[in-house]
């Protein structure tokens, strides 16, 4: 295992452990009924103070909610790319491996989302349409931080012009920053929800990167042997 892969694996495992420990802490530390309808929230003093500081900005919630469709467009785009390759090449095994891995990654992200919708850690600090909604980890943060960085990885490999490649990377990066900060200060999540989303998405993206790099290395080794 080379140095890059070791570092990648180390970051992946560290992010997973950090997320699990953070989630455990959220369910055990400083639990108080500070949420709507007296819902229990972990890190209550910290979350309550930060929520009071930022306030609630529903317009920002609406903007980031609608912009949450952008990652869905990328998911659809790469899904159509994989489908086009499948139809043209007439074999699932002839579809680009990184696209197949990306598809599995999307399924994993959706499974994680459903998991935390079923097993609720805490609820939002505000009612949405008059009802409580699961808040941990922030699903929008998770979606953006999983789909957009992997989109950058894919596009940087598929765009040949360096200038275009760099411009696309900057635009997507700025979008990511806006979405995470926007969700944080909108007041529709507790601060710990955003942190949880960042840690979980870091683990998932690094896992994707690690898996993709292993296969890329294997492919280069096989190509070298054929020569």
C-alpha cells in the first residue's frame, strides 16, 4: 500500500470514528428539552446559544432547499451517462468502473439518509409545516457534501481543458461553501446537525475516493503486465 492510499484510508477511518463518537455524544451529552414541542436535544447549551445567535431565516432555508436540487441534477446526469454507456456497450461490466462505483456511492448515501429518517437522533429547532422533522445529520449538508465533491472528481477527469476544469472546480466549491454556511446560519438545524453532516459526508466521500483509486491502480498494473 503506497503512502497516498495509506493517508486516504487513515482519513476515511478517522472520519468514520469521529462521526460515530460525535453521534454518540449528541445522544448522551447535555440533553435538554429545548426543541419545539419539548423535543430533546444534545449539546443543548451550545446548540441553544448558537441558535439564539443566528436566529431563524426562513428565506435562506427556502433558497438552500431549492438549491438542493442542484446535486440531484448531477446525480441524474451521471446516472444518464452510465445508462448511455450500458446501452452502447451492451454490458454492465463495460461501463466505466468509476461510474459504477459512483452509482453504488449514491445508493449508499440514500441508504444513510433513510437510516437517520427512521432512527431519529433529534428534531429541527423549528417546526416545518407545523410538524417536527428529523434534523440529524443535516440531509442537505450530507447531499451537497457527498454529491458535489465526487462531481468535481468526475469532471476533472472528463474535462480536458485545464482552464475549464479549474473554473468548474471553483464554481462548485463556492456552491458547496454557500450551501453549508447557508444551512448553518438559516436556523433550521442545530449546529451539531451540520457538524454531523460534515463528518459523515467526509467519511463517505473518502471511502468513494479510496475505492476508486484502488481500482485505478489495479487497472494500471494490469495494463503494464499486458505490455
